[in-house]
C-alpha cells in the first residue's frame, strides 16, 4: 500500500503528494489553495467545506475510489445535524486523505472570492420581448352563457389585445378564479408569445392593474464561469449582474475531460447536469436579491453555451460530441419551461430560450457572438475571437462568414500554470518588465497601484499577492519575450544568458522570479518553463484556428480583429500580438467587444425578431472542422514560436523590437535558428 497519495484541487489545478491521513485543510494550506477556515480546524465554522469527486479522471490521470477520504465522522455529523450541509460535501479540517483524490473548493469556501469578468456591455436594445403584461377587463360569469373563467379571459385577450387562443398551465388555472374575483374582473395577464407559430402562453395573472416589473435573465454558461444579467423586459436595462465558477470544473477543467468523465463513469452526465442546474438556480436567487426584486417576477431566461454545456444542461449524454463526426442531439433553438431544467427560483411558468448551435464544436455562445457583432454585415474582413477553455472564432464580411472552434485549454484563465489561479483579489493581472534591468512590476486585482508605487503594500495587505491569473500570465510571457528573457522558441535563459539573477535554475530548465515574499511568510511566484509551454500550446491552437479560416477564405491577412469575452476585455492587444495569439494587424484595428456572448443573449432576450434572425443566420455560417483539417498541425507547429516561425508580423515589428536571442546555444541566434525551432 502506498505511503502517500496525490491530491488535486480544483478550480486552482494545484496538486501535490501527501502522507495518508493528512487532513484536506492541511494539504490545501501547504499548496497555497484558497480554502477558508476561521476556527482552527475544529469543525465549528464550516468555512472549509469541500466537494470530493469520485471515479475516473482521465485529464488528471487518476482514479478516485469511494474510500479516497476518511470516513464521515462525528464532528461532521454534528455540524450537519445542527446547521445542514449540501449532499456530497465534507469538512476539509475533518476529512483525511486516504488515496488519490480530486477535491473541488466551492466558491463559498474560498477566502478570495472569484471575480467573474463578464460584465454587461452597454448596448441600446430594440425592445420586442416575447413576454409582456396586458391589462384586461373580463366578462363576469353569466348563468345564461355558461363558460369557464379561462375561456372568458382568453376572449378578453383576443378582443382587447388581439392575442388569440393562449394556453395555460395548471399552476395558473389554480389561481385564476381567486385572482379574477379579487381584481373585480380586471386583471393583468403575463403572456409569452414566441417568434414562431407556437400558441401564446399565459404565464401568470395578477388582480387589477399590476405595476410590478417583468424581468428576464441572460445567461452565458461557460465551461469555466457562469455569468448572468438580470434585465428589465420593458426597456432592456441591466439591473444586476452576477457570476460564479461552473461547478462542473471538479469533473474536468476542459470540455473533453468532462466528456471523458462521462465515458469512464456511467451516470456521470447526471451528476454534471444536476451541478450546473443547481448553480444557475442559485445564481438566479443571488441576482434577484442584488436587484431587490422577487425572483418569481423572472418570467424568462435566454441561455447561450457551447455544445457540451448545452447537452449537459439539457441532460443529454455528451459522448457523441467527443468523437467524430461530433454529432449534436439537436442544433436547433429550443423553447422550454424553466421547470424542465429545475430552475425553481424563477416564476413557476417561466420560459427558457436557448439559441441554436452552429455545429458540434461551435455552439450557441458563438451564435450569440454572431448576433451581437454581426460579421455578416461588415464591409471589412473581420476576425472575432472568443476565448475560454475552448476558443470559438468567426471570420468574414458581408459576402461570407466562417466559424471554427479550437481547443485552447484553460491556461489563458490561469489554470495549468504553476502559480496560476482564477481571477480574484490578490492575483497578479498586469505585468511590465524593464528591458534594461529585467526587474518586474505588476498590478493585482483589487488595487489600482503598481507594485513599485508608494502604498502598494498597504493596499494589498488584506488580499496579499496570491498567484497569477490569465491576463497576468499572458502579459508576463510577452514581457519576458520583449525583455530578452525568453527566446523565440519559448526557452527561458539562464542568469548568465539573460543578465539577471531573477532567472533561477528549476530542474533542468530555468524559471523567472516574478515575486518573492517568502521572507515575510508570503508566496514565491514564478513563471516556469512549463508555464511558457502551456501558453505556447494554447496560443498555437488559437492562431492555427484563425489561419485555417483564413486559408478557407483565401486570404493572408484580416482588416480588423475583435476580442470577445473576458479575454477581450482584459488582455492588452500588444501583448496578445507579441505572443502571436492573433493575426498581425495594426493595433488600432484590434478592438474589444466585451462579453459579446452575453450581449447576444441579452439581445435575444429583448427581441423576438433577433431570435428569428439568428436562427436564419446560423444556417448561412460555414463551419470549418479543425479536428480533421490537414493543415491544422502545420499551422499549430509554426505558431509555437513567439510570435511565429514563418508569418512575418510586420505590423508588430513597427512598434516592438524583439531581442534576437537563442538560449539553445547559449548565445544570440538569427531568425533562421528560431524558425527551425518553432
């Protein structure tokens, strides 16, 4: 029997081996995992709740047995009986490591709460919502003309508002008679009318003239984060926004690892479906409380997501999406009852609209981006890049639009990075390195000061400096390239080669010390050779996808690049260009669209015409399948170099001079050596 076990924490991705019997809380502290505790591990505060995962985890290369943690103990039982605890949860201070295990730290157990960077983008909405309220006066019952209350209400809707033959659920019918009589035969009816030929649906009724608002949710269901915007259905205003980490992360950080989890663990899709539905339902409660409204006034939701999230939300087995030909169960838009998705926080009769998917790896979120950014109406050739753990790209103009997806993985979001973490207070998000002294300065989330500014230590005393998030690692690698600390092949130089003691030996390679506070009991944050490789793999997949679309379009350059999502809002275009993440264009032609998928969801929430338009548009977008494209591997290999092995990046070189260094030979090297290595 082994003396120790592998412990992997999500969503941080941090891992380590620990002796059997080590409390989970102790393992978390030793790895620097963000797991809260205020009672000293006595099982009183419950702040250290964790969710262990069991079964096959191909992504991590482990199988987690049911006895991977010590048995449920009396302390946990006492806490659960008095205060309650969600099914499957354990207390990190009580559960001990007894075998290889994957442990998820839920948001409420994290000291530094995640920052979900998918805020609502300002947008003027054309209001044509599917759900509206109508004030009607209903005929009173008459002994001489026997008819039901509902039938007389439908006649009133037809006569006064030209709403023909609506249907109603049992919940509305149960309350209808009392509402009509309380309102003295005057009521406000909430009616949902889709953009197709489906019959109108009576969702709710209120006595008299009801002045309360009608609200809808626009939800961007990503594989890493879930973001929601609460909108007023009368004018499209965003009243509140909220987000959280997708709890499915504990089953795998990227989409294919979640598909693999289902393949290896029969019934695994049921677990993931339940997890994501509970998360969305809880998010609805949170966002309603933030806006100070009753969640029962939320009558509609629009959800956009990638195909795997689409199937898992719907409770459809996603295995077919993990193998060619990547067949969807359905790619059409869907209109569902919220109760079918267990979204119990919304009005009982609320409706959910899901945008259509474009193809097996290009989902409703990409359709939402197309709805928001309208590449098919552009006179310029525009590339739209929406990056998460799976990049989705659109390329085109008013003549033709192409789409593809590319598996970038979670490195851009701080995962698979040695000191990486999700965006949270204390995470390094901006980096600059002096090209002469090789000394860094940085900013962390939660402070506007640079690390070299007076008052920085005081400003970050509460959060500390805990790690580096996605935007930080991208800027760090690009700055290292510009400062001559990394060569075109991605190798970090030695202290002698780079002229700085910040490049330290790390096994057979070198790492760059970005921050070292060990003397004060803080963290040592490195950029390792493994980190560079993770970023190279991610950016190569992204760039190769863009090049494939350009090949299909028969062009060598684009005229404009739009960065969508949290990636677009927080990544410097210059640093993205230095890394070679996006094709070479003048930097003033690189723009951010903010959370374009979320904006597309809001547009669809506010407009029936927009729903009809995007359902037509997706059939006109041509999908390029990267998984079987012959040139993908060639483009991928060439894109490994920083910025690129063969593409000249002329516009970039107008504003940035990249040092001509090569650390394979210990000296400087020419462009040809760098290209051979790319």
